[in-house]
């Protein structure tokens, strides 16, 4: 039977879990057990149906676009930029009563320069499909081009000007990545020592051009992911099952972590993205084991599933933020799954929260890009069949959901009032940019 959690119930679960986590990290004691979750599986979603609880708009008005003022030209010849064929669009969201977002086309040269962010540090999140060789080739090209464009950019003395953050590698293996970049070990040795086949499983060869580029030009590779041993402990016994020092490793800002989940837009994001994902996992019968393979007596609860997801996002955002804080003016290109990027409520929103916490006036860029999005990427998990997704892909970007509408605080999104444009609190864009090969 399909299980679905509405917005009100989700708020209770969210705040119940996060308030206790904040107490744990700040030194408070509790005897309550928080249930946590596991990573959202990437794969075929064959279920049809599902529920869309917020307004969505399709693409329209594709037109020209000129370079941003942030895209300052570097001492680099355009012809020197390595490229693979792609079309790029900037998403122009619309929170007015019209609720009609637009796509504006961006040239590949302009997009490379925008992402290089002349002289400014921050992050660029390239949302990928883990099994797509095309996505990884695009990532390799972006890394080469951005590195070329940033050669004249300034960074703090002795610090890195640029890095590549990896969801694929858990933070316990950072010394292995360092040894690879410093040419102490080979790529095959790196693959073995980070336990790639056991902990990631997607094709190593597809990522190899990225790794080789970083090694060739000495771009640090940064492990972003939560150690599976720690996530497994949370799946079995909740956040209290992790020692405080390990929780602090992933959640450095417990107050902000809890407050993030109380925002109106986040409730809409959870209802649209995470709740249907749990529903799909339950229907597929894949919630009986932890990330480390331990058997559960019954399906993982939604609270566990949800907690695992937010620990994953918070941990990666935190690790990225620590790097950019230590490398002033440096740029991290984060290679992560598209689900962690879309609608700004995963890693990008959390990273931006951390920047604002430390310095509200600080100018640090955080740009989200989704590579080769399809219909299935922008609708609730399980609501699009593979056949429908393939048919829609023929029309390119026209059927994508470009934004989510969320209501003003205190307005029930399920009510008639909640569906009126006048009660709109704002919108969440799918991403800053989308790229289609």
C-alpha cells in the first residue's frame, strides 16, 4: 500500500527530529530516539501516478541572453576552450501572479565564463546522472575550461584557486585523493583504496577523464560524502546513535540546520520531492536494509528515510563550505547527483545558509546547473514512467517543471485559497542553469 505524508505531518516529523539533533550537538540531553534514513536510490522509476501538490510551469519564451557582469573576461582565447556540443539555458523564475518562468539561452562560451566567476570564490554544483557517460564528459569539459579561465584569478596566498568536490568519495578517504593528485598512487590504486566498487558502484571509467584532468593540472579532489558507517548507525538507531563528535563532523550549524527545515519553501520541497521518493522506495520493496547492508525487520520509516537524506545534503554542503572558507577566493566545482541540486533546497540552499550565517555581506557565488534534465528529474519520484519520460525527452526542455510555487506562511496548500496565485509566498527554480547535450 502506498504511504504518503502530507505537509502538516511532515512539519511535525521534521521539527521533532531536528530540534533533538540541535540539542544533542549543543550539549542538551534527550532519551528520545530519532529515526533516520538512507540515500535515495538512483535508478528506473517504473511507477505511474503520484501526486503533484504545488504549481508547476513548463518552459516558454526561449530567447537570447547576454553575459552577466560577473562573467569578466580572462586572458584566454575563446578558441582554446575545449567543448562538447551542448545547449544551455538560464532559468528565469516568476513569482508574480502570472507564475510563468522562462528560459533564456546562453552560449557555451558565456556559460563557461559565468561558472568561472572571475575572481570570486564559491561553488558550482553540476547535477549529474551517475550512470550517464555524457554527463561526465560535460563535467570534464567544464573542469578544464573553468580551470583555464581562472588562471588569472586571485586566491589567498598558499591556498587552492579551485577544487572538485566529489559525492562519490566518502570523507574518510581524503588522504587517498590527495595521494592521487600528488601522483603518489595511480588511478587504479585510488579506485581500490576508496573502495569504489563497494561504496559507489557506478562506472569508475566514466569519471576517469575528470580525475585525470585534475591530476594533470593539480586541481585538488575533495571528498564530500558521509561515511557509510556513520550513516548506517543513524539508520539503525537515529541521530542519538552517532557520537556527538561525529554528528558535529557533518552538522556544524545545528541551529541553522533545524531552522532550515522550518522555512515555508522547504515544506513544499519535501512534499514534492522527498515524500514521493519515500513512497516509491516503499512500493519497490527496497527499504529493508541499511546503507551498510544490515537487515531491518520492517520497512524503514519515513523519519529514518528523511533524516538520512538531510544528513547527506547537510554533510556535503558543510564539507564544501569548509573548503571555500579555508581557500578564500577559491571555487569548488561539486559533482553530485541532480536530486541533491534541484529546486535549491538540497545542497545549494544549505551552502548559502552557511555563507549568510558567517557574513551576511560576504559575496560568495553558489550556482546550480542540472545536466541533461528530463521530465522524470523535475516531477515527483514515481509519477513518471520511463516510457513517458522517453517520449517527453523528444521535445527537449519544453515539458520540464521549471519552478515550484509555495504558499505564504499560514496558508494551507491543499485548500482552495492555497491554490490561488495571490497566496503565493515565492517560487523555487529548478536550478540556475540547465544544460542539454
